[in-house]
C-alpha cells in the first residue's frame, strides 16, 4: 500500500511539473479567460453598465463603484466558471502521454493502471484548482480597487464553488481523455470546448437573453448551475449595496439580478442554491462512475490485446 502511494505521489508530481513546464500548453489553457478579459475591456463593460442604468427608474442614480463592482464581479464569475473546465481539458497530461507514446513506457513499469489513472485525475484537478484559485485572488484584488462588497461568507462559498467546478471539469476532462489518442482529436476537442463551453454555460452571455427553448435547455446543464453559483456569490454583496446605500427599489434590484443570471429560473420556478450544488455534485458522481466503468473496460481490452499479441508471436 505504501509502495503504491509513493508511486502515486511521484506520478502526480511528474504530471504537474510537465504541465507547467510546457509553456504553450499553459498559455492555451488560459486563452479563453484572456479572450474574456479583452472582450470586457473593449466593449462588454460598457454594455453591462448601460444595461444596469437602463433598468433604473428615472431619478435614481447609482455610484460608479457600484457599477464597476457589479461589472467586475460578472466578468470574473464568467472567467472562473469557464477556467474550471477549459484549463482542465488543456492540462490533461494523460492525453499528452498518449500522443507522445509516453504512456506505453509507463504501462510496462511496475505501476498499476488504476494508480496511473488516479494520478492523471488528481494532477489534473490540482492544476485546475490552483489556477482557478489564482484567478479568484486576482478578482478579489480587482474588486478591492474598484469596489469590494463581498462578505466573508461570499468569499468562502466562491472558494467552495471553485472546488466543485474544478472537480467537475477535471472529471469531464479525464472521461473524454480516455477516448483521445491523437493530436488531431486533442486539438479538435480543446477548440470545441474553448469556443462552445462559454456559450452553453452562460459565461459569455446571460442565458436570460436567449430564447425560451434554448434557455430552458441550458438551465438543465450542470455547467450552467456552476456558473449561476459564481454569479450569486459575486453579485449578492453589490446587489445588497444597491438597495441599502444607493436606494434602488428592491423590485428593480431583483430585475437587475435576473437580467444578469443572479438566479436560475426554470419553468417559472426559482431553483434554490442547495439544488444547484446538488445537481453539480450529482453530476460529478455520475461522471466518476462512468470514468471508472470505461477505465475498467479499457483495461480489459488492453489485457485481451496483449494476450492476442503474445499468442500471435508464439506462432
């Protein structure tokens, strides 16, 4: 047991070092968040600010710090939510080992395949969570400069949400990685995830702006539930500030919250926060089960191929 734990620790350390050593892979994993920042600085910030002011009744003005804090919170809720998945897919060392044929060398070492697969998942989760926590800290620094209205509870729940979403992204990446063995497939999957995930999770554009059918469909996806969690905890403090300090009527503040996905409404019913966490964690359990199942099937297939190869060589 101790021997396998040492091997597991060594493999995790190896995988993490390989990821951070490959500067191109590291840059690609941060490409989507960087695109979001550029879009925010160029025009999204102004669009968000105009939307907020358009929802205010005549005669009510809110402070610049409130607008800056709201827009900044919305931006970073999108960045962290997207990063939890895109970074996980780009930092999947298992796929890189398959492409480089390094996994063939690892398979002939005295390491159990289960230990190898666990090391890939843990290292993927660790790097994803680490990068997302760094982004989270950057968001706190930014909000401290423009207007910080987060409570200690909000900060704690943002950290927990990041943990859950990083777990979700790492499990998704590990599951999909079982079926990828070529550079072309890896590029296609990474491109698809980077370009599409932000839309289907509501990170690029509030799902409240989509049509009813698309909005209801997206509301069923666990990725959307994760994004809404970030929205809630980034927005709670500034929404309360709007009501208590800027004297924005509660119904107007609620319109702003709904317009920017501060709540998830499905079939005219508000989905509570505990249900969002339940769906997200339940999805992680389901994906983990599928990962174990397909890993077992892959192991059996590998054993059969090895036996077949030995039999053919004996003749």
